[in-house]
C-alpha cells in the first residue's frame, strides 16, 4: 500500500487517525499513476474550515505528476507532540519551548537546528512552539506576516496564536498566567528550555515575570532530537572564504583595534556570537546558513593578544585554505575548534578570572553560564533568590557590544559595492520582467498553456536571470512570488507541486533578492499580468490600495529628519495614506540590510514597535522601504526599495543639528498599471517620473553594452513619464493608457474616469514611433551606422516628443537617416489589429507573420552584409525602405497595409529550404513540424541540419524538455565527424527558433534544439539560429506539455521523430492539394 509521504513525515496523522486511514486505503501494490486516496485522507480528518478550502482549491483530477507518490512502508508512527509530552512527564516538566533559533540567533537557522519546523510542519522564518504536558493542543506563536501560511500548514492538534492581535496573549504572558495559577495551588510551573538557543535578554524578561525556567543539562538530549533521530541533518561544513579588502573597505586588524578602543574599564574581552558580526569582524564569508554568506563560528577579542575565531577547522581545508589562514594570521587572529568555545570560556572567564563583555540580545544562556562560572543546576537553584542570580551574573558585563552599530554604518567601499550590486541586480530584474511580459503574452491566448507559468517557475526563472550576473552567489531569501490570493501571504513560499498558475488579469507580488560578492539586494514589485488583448481593468479598490502603498513609499523616500531620529518615528509616514482608507499592514516598514551580509540586520529599522534595541538613524545605514497592503484571499501589494541614510542640505540647521534623508539603491521600474493618478499629488507624480529617469539612465547603458535591445525597449516603455489627464480636454472615450495630449502614457497609469478608446492623432503616433525606432541604432555593432543614427532618447526626450506631437505637421517630419519615420504603422487601420503600442515587444511565431517594424535593424544589416552590401549602405537601405513605407500614408488603408508588409518581406531573413519532422508521443502520432532554414545567414549550420534531416533524424528521440525554454533532440555524430559552426548573426528572441547544439570548441554534433519561450537571450552569441518553425507550433506545445523529470529534464513520456526529410516544391504542392481536397470534402 502507499500513502502521501507529507502526511507521515510531518506527523499530520496521529496513531488513531493513521489506523482509520489504513482501513480506508485500497490495499493494492503501489503503481505510479494510480488514483490517489490523498483527498479522502485529508478531507476526512481536517477541520471543516480547512476541509472546505482543500476541496475548493484542489483540482478533482490530479495531474500525472501529482499522482506519482513515493512508496512508503507504513509502520507504527509515534505522534511527535505526544512523544514530547511523554518526555515532559518523565522530566517532571510542565512545558517545553521550541523557538526558531540556533546558538547564534540566526534568522534562518541551518537545517541542523530546524526543530520548530520539524515539530510543527510550519516553514515560516519566525515562530515559537510550546508543548505542555496536560493541554489537548500544542501552541504556535507567530506574527502577522505568517498568519495565513501557518493556518495552512499547521496540522491538527496545534493552535495558532496570532501575535499582536486583540485577545491573544504573548508567550510570556501565557506562561506567566500558568505560573500564577500553579503558585496559587502551591506548585511551581516548570518550563523547559534549550539554553543554547535562547538569548539572555529573553531569559531575563521571563524571569522578571516569575516564570521558572529549567535549562536542559548538557547530558540530556533535546526532546525533538530524540524524535528526529538519525534523520536529523548534520552541521554544515562549507568552506570559508576571504572577503577581500576591495569589498570590505577596512581590515580585520583595524576593526579589532577599534573594538578595543571602545572597551570599558573592567572588561577583558568582547565575545562575538551573531554570525554576521563574526563575518564582518574577521572579513570572512561562507555558506553555512541558508541565504546568508556567513560561517558558523564564535569570535572573541581580548584586550591584549590575538583575537580568537572558534570555527570547525575542516572548513579551513578547502580550496581557499591557504588564503584564509594567511589572512587570519596577518590580522592577528588564531583559530580554535568550534566545539572548544564553551570549555575556553569556563577556563578563562568567571568569578576570580577575567571578565567578558557579552551582548544580552544575542548571546545564548548556555554561553553566558559558561562565562559566569555557572551550570544548569546552579541556574535553576539561583532562581529561588533573584538577588543571588543577579550577583552571580555580574561576573559578565552584559551590555550591547559596539559591533552591531559599527557593522550597520557602512564605509564608502561597502556602499560602492552595494551600488554596483544593485545595478547588476536591476539589469537582471529588467531582463526578467521583459521575459515575464513576453511569456504572459505567449500563453494568454490558449488556456491550455496557462500551466506553463506558475509561481514556482517565476521564482526559478528570476533566480536564473540573477545567476547570469557577475558576482552572484545565491538568493538572499526564498523568493516570494504570490499570484492573486497567495500575494496576501506576506512571506509566502511556492510549493512546486501545489503552487498557483497564471490566469488572465492576475496581480503578482514578487519579493526577491540576491547575495553578490560585493553587496546584498532586496526588492519587491507588484504587477498586473493581464494577458494579451485583455479588456479587464483592475477595479477601483485594487488601484486605490496600490496607489496608497506607493504614496507611503514615496513619503518615506522623501523624508528629511534630524540625525539620530529613531525609525519608529518615520513608520507612520508610510501608513498615513492607508490609514486614510481605514487600512494598514502587519509588518514593519523597513529593516536594516547588510553589505554582502544578511538581508535582515539590526539594530536600525523603521517599525511601529519601539524596543530597547532601537537606535537612531545615522549616515551610512541601509534600510528597506516596503509598505504594503494585503487583502486576505484576494491579493497582496508591496513596493520595496533599499535606501542609504545620507546627510541632506537644508536651508536652516536648528540647534546645530544635522539633517538626514535617503539615497535610493534599488534601480528597478515601478509598475504603473495599477495606479490611479487622481489620488496622487503633482509632487508624487514628479517623484515617480524622476525615479524612472534615474533607473533608465543607470540601467540603459548596461543593456546597450550587452546588445539587449528587446529589454532596452521594454525599459524605455516601463520608464516613460506619466502625467495626469486633463478632464476638461479629454473626450469621455479616452483610454486609460493615454494622456491629455493623446499620446500613449508610459506604463498604463490611469485616472479614475478614463474608459473606452480614443483615436490617436496621426502625427503624434508617427513621431513617437519614430523616436522609438531610433533607439535600435544603439545596438548596431558598426560604428559607421551608429554614427548615422540618432541616440536613444531618454525619458525626458520622449516626453518632449509627446508634448510637441499635436503641433507637428507632415512637412516637419524628419527625413534623414537619423530619425526613421514609420508613418504607415501609426494608423491602426493600415496594419493588423493591436499593432500600435505593442509592435516593439511582440514577437510573432514565424517570420511570415511579422509586422514591418518587428525586424530589428541589426538583423537587416547582417542580412545585407551576407549579400555583400557595405554597412552604411545597408543602414541607408533600411532607412529608405522605411521612408518609402512612410510615403504610403497618403494612400488608401489597403494600399498602406500592402506597402508595409511588402517592406517586411524585403527585410526578413530569407527561407532557403524547408524540412519536416513527424512526431510521435508515447507511441501516438502528434503532428508534423515544418522548419524553414536561413541558408544565407547561417549556411554551415543550415547545410548540416538539412543533411541530418535526410540521413540521421528519423527514429531519434527528444532527450530533453526544459519548460519555457527549449526542446532538445537528435543523436550525436562520432567525434571524428563533427564540424565547426559559423559565428552567430541572429538573436534568439522568439519561440520556434532552431539551433544546433555545440561544445566548448564551437563544434556541432548533429543534435538540435527548438526554443519554446519568447525570450531565450541567454543563448545569444553562443548558438546559431539556423531556422524558424513555419508550421507545427501546436505540436511543439504538445511536446512541452509532456513535462520532464528532474534533474536532467528528461521527458516523462517517449517523444520520437518517426520521420524526417526535406520538403521539395513537389511535396509542398502535394501538401497544398491534399489540404484543399480535405477542406472541400469537409465542406460537402
């Protein structure tokens, strides 16, 4: 028999429930693809509320991928909570606390310390579990970021305690009330804790509430570890690397010296427990904590002598071992084994010995007891007299150490690295958003393709784009890609097996970040993914919420405040516009961010909660600015940039104070599709236009350098200025994408009452399209052509063109090669529907269906060069062709259309030959793929591909399906028969392009691939586009829908080429005759 592994591994089925389930499961051998009883198991034993959600959300028929479950040998399973309760009774304890923590108070503990997640099945990054010996339920406390997630993930027998909501006590208050009840009954309520994972600041607060804590003795195993057993992950052993001075800006020796200068009298050393502080102090980095470039280690800076680094010595034996050891020795640092830290503290510190400075908010109770000369039993006994305990702990100087503030204030080198990392990150985001927009357009016309884009794919593709940037290491946290209602789960993480797929008119919340060698990024954008030719408009409520969030974001960004102002005082700036609507959000507005360190760091923050650790803002600190709003079950909105605190010039300086403001680090366009400009002031609109101009000026040069023309066009559109409509001058039928001048407004911002459609004046549209076309010259690889064309206009120049458009006359239109005029394309009646406003982005599935302006200039010039035309003459020919199209504006609509399409035919790469592949999927005919090859542009690749079609491809298989990217097929030829390929001359910018697989010596071996995504720019310059699918894209989609198995993306079903060959003129005529005969027969 078989069961879904998640039900067993997470402990969601207790022993009685499991027994009843076994009686319901059909007793038969496990067979992949067999119908699953999972729905029956879950709906029978969940609460009515969760049962209704499960039945509503899950499809009635599971996909083949979901049906494949691992074979589970079922045996008597001990309920985890019941096992902990049994252990509590054996230890005479009333409760036990399991926090989300490790010995270093890491936000993301390594898997070795993921006890709370193992016990509760809740995967959020914040939460504390409490198991009592007598209650029917166990408890989980978490904050507002995770309420929805916890409700979904917690199994039966757990009660969610929503921190901060009315009527919900804190964990401390809950335990204090239980303690008072027991004291009234003459008993002590004993609460067990693991002293290694609770910091002393929390312990101190609990003791003040008269709660009796019982730390685990070193000889007693943790109760969760006893259940976990041998399956508990081991401690990480990743190697250590040096964080060089070119990124750190200050040497370890200099930092140690600065710490010693801050040591107060009576202190003999500073203990460093937080992992980001250890990494910052010793200028080392690692990969021991998920998403954080830190090393599992302790640090100690004595008043005199060498500093000590307690670290697993095996981490110093990797490829960088010599460099790391030399770096540490040169800066006066000795290394000791990680596990030797406790004994070293007991030996050298405590009463009658040296006195150590420890930070109570980060040092664990266990390490504090070692440094104070205490053990678990003496700590329990000392609680009977708090005065004795305080006196014993005076052997340690408990106060905030200087490291957290020193690390938070970045030096100039660290800030330069952060700016550089954000620039590369912005390029990756822009490339990703261009891909996402193209992908939505590709799948939006066919509902069967919607599954090709889901939250998990979105997150993976974004990471892939980041990975192509230099210096990228890994993500700075799990990417949050929430479509529709999942966006309302503040820290949502998509499950690849159960995530939401794209649907038309979806709102996507995308929060992501990257760790680079020189910086750390964190950015959130909210997008409206409508789909091709969508007629749906976001309702007024969604637009009002989005606009209010943006207004709060702008309020923080533009704030000016005195130095040392706590971030708490700025938090209300971000909430004011939402408060005006009676709305709010359950998280802070901003957190500190490390420089090539943790994405969440202290002590700086912008939060409504004031605490003892809060500090005033100072120049050099980095914070996030991320207000949001979350409508449960509907949508989520958040807009986030990272900011640097910096001094600002003010007209006065009250009391001699210095005033501060913010500098933006994040360079990513903010979507305007959901804006309601009527809610925004002129100053707020000006801020958004200024930010977009800054983004364009920073990102565009990087894209030009890479010849990323399609992305550059997307960036220009995303950064185009917006402006409010003039209601008195705008007809009632104006579209939401048009300004008062009649020109399309960049990004789609709208005023509240703009509906319908307005005819665009011919001259305005011609000017705008002319300016857009001149942008193509920027990626032309020939200097002579580049000099002949006008430079790309920035957002300001685009705005000027729009303002001038209504007064332009036909005689004043540019006539030179520097400003191409495509007059015919400006009339929506002259070319196919939907052309205007979309022709720069959309890539048709075959060259034959392209619009004239869809052929980039580089392709045309390269085609002319292959025929011997000089570069300048090629550009001139292009210009003349387009100008001839402009002259057609005076003709009838039909003549203009014919003229434009004829110009296209002259520009497209010529199809010199055609071949076919007859496909079979799982033994059943699936259709024919017809491919046209570009024999003039890619002569070598085309010749070999055609030869393989004749002699090799019949009876071969598709061996790889990479969803949304490529299909790969063919058998490799022997090494002696391989050939050198020519240099690439075209780009992979659409689905259906064909290329040959090559090795690192640029040799083809007969295997080929077909692109299935509209933007495969990662292939540019590496592979040769040799042809285009002319017919059979539906067959390609059927192949892609077969799916693939990880990790090699092998097809889940056999996909074969049963026949391959050339299509001659005779065979083409025969096909046409057969098609006509079939059509006539069906008509009769």
